[in-house]
C-alpha cells in the first residue's frame, strides 16, 4: 500500500522497527472519500479472535502516542483486549548484550535492501555499495534500534510463556486509511479481514502473521520458489518483509525467535525476515481486499505518519536521510 510505504520511508515508527533500509518508492494516492460497505463490527463469538490479547508497545515518555492509539482502538475495535507494554528505552535502559548485540552486519539485508556508496564529509568513499553485500558493513545499533529490538524480544518472552497467540502492536499503528481497493479501512473491515486471516493462519500452523507489511512474499518471491496452483487470496507465505507495526505471534514462533536470538544480531524486522527467509520461522502476510502480486506494501493496517517526530535514527541511514556514517562500527572503534 502506498501509504504504508510512504510512512515507512518517513521514519515514523516509534521504536524503529520498520525497515531501516531502502525499498522501492511508491507514490502516495489521495484518500478515497467513499464509505466501505457495511461489515460485521464484532468477531464471531467462537471464532479465532475470541479472547485475543494485544500488547501495545510504546515508550513511557511518549504518552501522546499511547493516548492516540488507545482511543482509536477503543473506538474501532472495542472487542480487542489491549494491554500497554512499556518499551525498552534504548537511551536510558540497560540492555543485556546476550539478548541484543551492540552491532549488526548489512550482508543479509543487502539481499533485499538497495545500498549505495557511503562517503565522508569530504566526499571520500568509506564503503562501496558492493561492500555492503560482501563482506557486509558493521554498524552499531542506534539507541532506538536497540531499544526496539529488546522490546520485541521481551514481548516474545511473554508470548512464549503462554499457550495462545498474541497480537503485537506498535503505537503508530493506524486502522483508518485508504485501502488498496480504494475504499476506506475501518475497525469493521479490520475485524472481518483479520478473522479470515486467522482462520487461514491456523490451518497453516503459522508462527507469525503480519497484519501490515512491505517486501517479498508469495506472488513476489525473490529467493523462495512459488508453489503451483491457485494462490490463497487471504494469506501468503512471507519470504522477507519489513515492518513490525502489527503481527500475531504464536507461542511456538516466539520460542523459535528466542532460540535464534543469542543474541539478536539485526534490527528486529530484519532479524525476523531473515529467519523466515531461511525457513526457520513459518511466517505469513495477511492480504487486504485489493492487494495483488504487484502490491509492495499491504495488509489491514498502516502506520501513522510521525514525520519529523521519530524517536530513532536509522544506523545505516535508511531512507530517512540520516547520516549513514554516524553509527559505523569502525568509526566508533576508532
């Protein structure tokens, strides 16, 4: 969805969990003024959404974001039980090195993100685009990236301790936006599509179901091989997708992620994406009505645009215009 792609590129994520890399740009479409057709506003009483609990991630020092999100959820999806989950503040909290590393390497992400030559202030090339792929360039996590990664790590532990899936939301999640089909998304359309997606994910014994996403999945694979036959119109196998604004995580998936996090050695969305790409995490994306094989960014949620109000710097610069030399590990060591 263009709106999702635009906000991803704008640095809107409160904890930095969206893709910290360049991705294909998409033009922003004007919002539709047409109202969506009426749909059920409550999930089926005995359906897969019954009893679902959402963890709403946010920083204690950003009560404005928490308030906006909680008010939206109460209005649009009053059936959803939501619990605020205080994020790890990478600028203030101690993060164990054996849970989240201090540095990460770009080699894996370079298979999907488009890196460019990086030069110093005098124009001297520090790293060529080719070096980002082989041997990869080492970066320090920015405080926000590391705090975000640790926040998700802690939520994975919470999910792993239980026996039911949980919905993980970041506090810039947005339920009202123009859908790919031109209609306006609402809590009612969210609920109806979400229920369909959960039915399919349960059938497939998914570890993760992304409700908002951008990148490569069945219909747009880069590494994986597509299966023959009619494709599922509701969910698709994820290969490498960015964003952690909203996803359902099952206990088995949480345990897999925790087992691989010794320590977590990538920004969290890159880390999850690579585990899926390598076949160690059974992840799926939820398609919204109108999402097709050509849809780069889709799903049933988007991200609120906090342009200019991000609590994070992208260590590798991303598409936010951040300095790609500031967090170079070699520079820090020097």
